[in-house]
């Protein structure tokens, strides 16, 4: 509103052209696929600058030129005056050294159709670099979910003005390729006038270092962690969580396995075996940070009532979440913890989150931010919704999206490690509500991958 008309589109086009030349400095031929809105206008403006740089530029305009928005129409005129070749018929192949996707932008809310959908499908045949303007066409900017069956898969994406949550979670991370940002000259206070949907979790250098310890401290200074889990055949999950809690810096770790025949952890004898710790409601359970559910199987449901009632700091994972989702009484007991000043962190994957919400995993993945916020509000807990672009949510907080991690985390046991690490980072700071330990743990867990 403070700038003359067409200013932002000119800046966006220049930023796109500059990045295109940086990504493919030796490219001589470029295709720019432009759609019917202002995203197409950004592409037309980029064509002007690329032509001036001496490149051969072919523009594919998938829109009625007479119906373009005012700014985009001005950019079309400028591109034509610079000598751009404008095509409106989709060729068999988009043969070029670099392809620029400027078909659909921030405002897209429904599945691409018609000529635009056909253009997106044709980009899949391109084997060279593909730069998406603002976000890959066909991707929902807020959720990271494809709007339909047709979506651009970019090698690079230039996010203009502000970053979009959908580029960091759901399928967005996979589809956007390398992510670049240009604020096109609009400073942070001006951008902040638009309330953010989420914050990007900061990535700190040296995030793996443990807090500095003072010489006079002792093991009791760093809190106790009790890991409850490990039903028959799944003791390894609880052991992984215990080892992670130990590595994270907790002072003492107790393993309380649900399999009465299982022993502790011979590989790490400092992890103490404590059978049926959930019965010690006035002692260990009432003072420790508890990680419950790792490999818990169906047996964990029976131990949840005393755990939910007495534990001051609780991390619930895996089968503990499934048991709560299946039992309304346990859900009520969980929600009651916040009223007593007890703190809880839930670490569901999408299917566990779906069970808690009574919907499908596909519905959770279609709007991960909203799913995490719903669980947090309903149960009054901190939620760590795992997956590509892990989402952290809590009542009365702006959600955060974690940018670390990759698909190497898609293997058995990594969730148990995260839950245990979270418990180990939380135990030395009993005054925390779980938000900062969860954020730190998720960030480091991803960085390790």
C-alpha cells in the first residue's frame, strides 16, 4: 500500500531473473511458464530482464491476455516490447537449459485444471533445473499439501516477500527443492503487519552441545528420568529411549519394562532396572520426568492412570498415545493434568495424531499445522507432530515448524530416541513446561540425521 503500483512485481521479476542467472549462469535458452494471475506477471517481468541479459527466452502464457490483472498486463506489455516470444499453445516438450514455473502463486486454493494443469504436467518431462516462483504451482502455501494430483516438482524455489509454511512441512520440502528467499525490499516491520501463521524454528550452530555444568553439581542436579514401556518383544524401544535420555544429560535413568521377563540394558549398565515404577506414586513417580509408551503395546493402557495422575513432567509417545485415543476416560485424565499444573508433551506421528483426532492420517497430512493445534487445544498439552517439517504446537502459542531432518529418520527406533532425548533434556529444568526442551530436542534430532 505504501509503494507505487507495479513496484513489487518489478522487484519480484528482477529477483527471479537474478536467481535464474545465478543458478544456471551458462544457460542460453529459458522457458517461462506464466499463469493467469500475478505469479504469471512475476514470470513476465523476469523474462524482460533475462532478454536484456542476452538469453533466448520463450514465454508460455497459459491465460487470456485480456483478462490479466492490471500489474501482470503491464508486465506482459513490457516483456513484448523487449522482444519476448509469447506462446499460448502448449508444446510437446519444454526444451530449455532452465525452466521457470510462474503458473500459480500464493492465492491458489483449488486443484489446477485445464491448460494450467496440462502445463504443470508437461514440466514433469523437463530433466534440467526448474525454478519455481514463490512456490511450486499446485502446492498449498499454508499446509504443504498438493492441491490436486498435478503439482510442480522444482529443483529450486524462490519464496518472495515472506516465507510460506507449506514450503517447510508436508510435501513442501520435497517439492520445493532448494529454498531461497528474497524480501523484495519490504522490511521486517512491514511484513509483520500480516500476522504469521507459524514461526520457523531457529537452527543454532553447535546445537548438539549440552548445557554447561558447574563443578560442584552432582547427578542429582540433573534430574531423574523414568522410561515406562517395552512390552513383550519390544523392550528395545524402551532401551533406546533410556540411552537417549542418558546421552541428553539426565542425572539418573530408570527403565521400567512392561515385559516382566525382560532385564534392563546390559549394554548400558548405568541404566537402572526398576520394575513396576508406576506403582511408586509417592516416591520416584511424583518427582521424575517420565517417558511413557515406547514399545508399550497393549500393556501400557493399564499403567496410564497412575502415570497421568502423579507425574509432574510427562512425555507420551507411541502406544501410550494409541491407548489414550481409544479411551475417553484416559483423555479426560490427560486434559485434567494442565489444571493441576502438570506438564505434558505428546510426540505423535501422523497416524497416531489421526487416532487422537478421530480422523484419517491423510486428513492430518493435508493440514499439519491445524491438526497439531487441535490436539494441543483439546488436551492442553505441547504437541510434537512428527514428519517432514515437524510441527510444534501448544495452547496460546504460535506453532513452530522445524526445518532440520531428512528421510534417514524414517527407520524403526528414531521416535523412541526423540522421546528419550526430550525427557533427558527436560529433567534438568523441572520448571519448564516442555516447550523449549521439545523444540531443542526436535531440532537436534533432525540435525543428527
